[in-house]
C-alpha cells in the first residue's frame, strides 16, 4: 500500500522560505508516476501547487512558479517543496500526493501538514 | 487560471440522489476528458472518487458516477448514505501541464 508522509516546520516567518518533504513508502519513486503538492488554506478549497516526475521534470502552478521549486530525491524515496518569500496568504495545509497514470489526478494522498506563516 | 465553479452546497435525504456541477471553460473542463472528483471529510485527506470524467478507482462504490457535457462536469451520488456527507471537489486538466480545482461543494445528508 502506497503511503505518503509530509514533514517540515509548522511555522515560517514572512519573507522566508517554506520547505517541506514528502516521504513515500510502499512504492519506489524511481519506478515511475508523477508526484504532487496540493494546499488548502484554512476553511478554503484545494489549490494545485506543482508536480514532479521521478526523472526530475517539473510542472508548476503559474501563480506560484516564480517562488516555487519542487524536486525529487529517489535515493531517499522523497520529494520536496520549497516556496520562497512567503506571506500570510501561504498559510495552509500542505499535502503531498501521487498522481495517477495520466498525472492529471491524485490517487494516494498524505495526511497533510499545517504550515502557518507568521512572525 | 481561475478555479472551477461549484455550488457551495447540495443536500438530499438518505436513499435519494444528489448531483454536483463543476463549470469551467473550453480551456479546461470542456477541452479535455481529465476531470476528477474528490471527497473530503473534515480533517481528513481528500479521496479520489472519479477520474477521467467517469472512471471509478477500485473500492469506490458504483453509487458514485461522473459525466460531462460541454464545459460542465457533474458528479452524481445515488442512494445517498450518511457517510456521503462531506466536501466534494472537482479538478480538471487546464492545458500546458496545469491543473485547476473547483471551489468545493458541501453535501449534507438530511
């Protein structure tokens, strides 16, 4: 069974960089599939952040692209998110997920981790 | 890219059917057969219910069905059960390797 677990600081200061890691178990990232990040501000809807392929190819939400880096580390079976110059608007539950074969839907999700941007 | 439009709420009695709409444009919902639907209970991770407009992942009851007409996709839950009470989100491929989610619909079982 594929399992994903997010980890990283729960509190980030404004203007700093938000960094999260997703550890995958039950499946080897290097075997294939795309892997993504999605966020949900408190009480609001879902927003796609970005997706990475095991080979390193990335796809980003245009509204976040200038501040975003998504990368994969197949040796650790992990993929990561870095979002720079954060503001309070970036406060959200951040979830990692595995994209399906067509990479346009997510079939396995992590539990999500709340990241608060505040001084 | 703008969020897809969903009604804020929908409701039905146990055993009835409820249909949720997801309206986009010809650049997303209308342009591709890559619409998916997610169910989210409070405090839980979203669960994939439908992908590629009408396909059900293994384990999802056949009470859940998806369809699309033009720029609007729909999720129908038949034989409504108490455990179907949740938030539902649609998502669509929007071209150029972009994905967009819907605004979300809260389904209440009366």
